[in-house]
C-alpha cells in the first residue's frame, strides 16, 4: 500500500517539527508538558489560524528554544494514526544548520545539544528511529505510522520522496 492511498481521503490536522543541526550535533528539547511529555524531540506544534506551515515552524522554533531561522528546509511529512482518533496528525519536518539567536529553555521545552552518535531514541517517539536515517542523510521522506497507544506501533510505511 502506498502512503497516499492509506491517508488520501482521511481527515488530517497539521503540525510542524523542526530540527537544528550544528557540526555533528542536533538540538533536541525535552517536552515538559502536554502531548509527548517526557520525550526528546525537535521543536514544533499546531498551526495558528491563517498561518502557513513555514510561518508556524519558525514561530514554534523561536517560542520553544529561542532560535530563529529563515532557512528551514522541508525534509519530510509524517502521518500518525491513533486507533481511537479518526483525525490523522500530519507533521511537516524541517531541518537547518542556518540559524541565529541563543538557545533558551521555554515553558514547553528544555533544549540540549546531542552528538549525532548519541541521539536518545529510547526516550523519543518510537517511530523516530525509522525515519531519522533519512533526515541525517538529507533524503526526503514520507512516513505513515499507525499507533495502538502512544508506545505501540502496529503498522508503518516509509517512502523516499523526490519532492514534498
Ligand atoms: N518526532 C516525533 N514528533 C512527533 C510525533 N508525534 C507528534 O505529534 N510529534 C510532534 C509534532 C509537533 O511538533 C509536536 C506536537 O505538537 P504540540 O501538541 O506540542 O503542539 P503545540 O506546541 O501547538 O501544543 P500546545 O501549545 O497546544 O501545548 O510533536 C512523533 O511520533 N515523533
């Protein structure tokens, strides 16, 4: 099954997710509240009304870790389906090493630089280990993950994508 045939006609809600790279490191944030609390992740969230994806990605990045970037590159799209929710999450993943500002802890996230060899997958969403290799190699990807609960993936598909 292709991802577009799985997700095509289902209702979706948009989210952003941005990763900041520096040399052989990535900036992750420990989520301090809400959905995904206690997990390390990139920075992002829901779109505000009338906001574009890129505007939301920039705003959430600055709100959550204090950094700004006009150079977020779209790397992937992830679809998450939870068994008890008819609305899929559609998460647009961005990455850059071109940023300004100082890293700052926020109410939502505690940021920390990680060496790329020490990315803490056991304390991240369980799907991340499947698509991080694409992100690291700068290969664009689309992913679909069906979750039974927040720790259990029951089905998934990943496709390398030429254009997003
Ligand atoms: N790496 C990864 N990120 C995920 C997964 N699922 C998921 O929602 N995310 C990301 C997408 C968003 O960046 C973030 C969820 O958004 P959020 O609930 O924090 O949104 P928000 O900042 O607008 O929240 P709030 O202010 O209303 O509390 O988590 C996943 O499985 N893996």
